[in-house]
């Protein structure tokens, strides 16, 4: 597969996974606040409310397990970046005292695995 085609496929797969993840968490009663929240610090795929808890969700989508489980891509460096971006969001929205957590939703071959409180800082 050519590089341009491969990059397009990865973006398409990732976006499709984010849409599927959003539908999944809505079906679980979460209220989506923002999707694809971007700053100079990084991006958060989904920001949602689970009751009164603000949830920052990273979505990882894979079409196979060739490179390991999707959640394995959320390494410590990615977690630190996510934390900084979430802190920026909390400061900007004046929600520093809000309870919050970090979840990962991994989607592999159409199967969803929601890892609640996947990491903390």
C-alpha cells in the first residue's frame, strides 16, 4: 500500500472508531461535551460526563492485533500529553475542582473494550 493511501486509511479508521466510541458511550448514558478537542498541547478524542465525573477519553482503533492491543499505544508519554491537555481544558473551562478520570476505548475488528479509569496522574 502506498504511503498516502496508508495514511488516509489510518485517518479513516481512526475517525470511524471515534464515531463508534461516541455512540457506545452515549448508549451507556454519558453526555458528550466535546469531540476532537485540540490545543497546541495535544488532542483529546472525547470529553464526556459520566454523571458528575468529567471523562477524558482516548480512542484507539485497530483492524488487527499485528501491533498489539490498541490500548498499548497509550504509553506514559501519551498519558502525560493527555494530562496536560486535560488540565488546560479544566483551567480554561474553570472546572479545576471537577472530579475527572481518563478512560481508553479500544476498538479492534469492530469489538469495543471500554477501559474505565485507564490511567491517572
